């Protein structure tokens, strides 16, 4: 039996022992190491994603503040059009309420930044 390696993409021979995952003895209620590592990796990724979003948010707010008033009006109009298209797309999908709440909060934040003179 052969399988592709995730790192190299090259076929590798599988042995019977490799196909059967081993279970380590753990105390009842303990989180297995692999799950723990996975949760930590996902948690780290979310923190990094959040930091990137905060920096992007501040960058866009600074851009809005530096724009002339007539340019802000044109950007606001284009932004509202794009937001309407986005909201139409999200209405067709079942997404958590927190997604919609956060989306609307962000939209309102940027509209507010565009209105600030």
C-alpha cells in the first residue's frame, strides 16, 4: 500500500503498523498530547490573526483620516455598494449570530471613520 507524503507529495510505502494509530495511556479526562498541540496551534493562529486585523484596522482608520472630504464621500459610496453585495452573500448562508454582529460592527466602525472630519 502506498500513500502520498503531505510534505513531499511523493508516494511512500505504508507498513501495517503505520496505518494503525497508537494510543498512549492517559488518565481519564486528560487531553491527549496531539489534541493539546492542535488546540495550542489554533489558539496561536487566532491571536496572530487578531493582531493582524487590529493593525489593518488602525491603518485603514489613518488612511480615512488623511483623505480629503470629497474623496471620503466617494470612498464611502463605493464601500456601501460593496457592503451591500457582501451582506447579500452572507444572507444566503447560515453563519453564527456572532459573525453577523461582528460584521455589522466593523462596517459601522469604518463608516464612522469615513464620516469623521
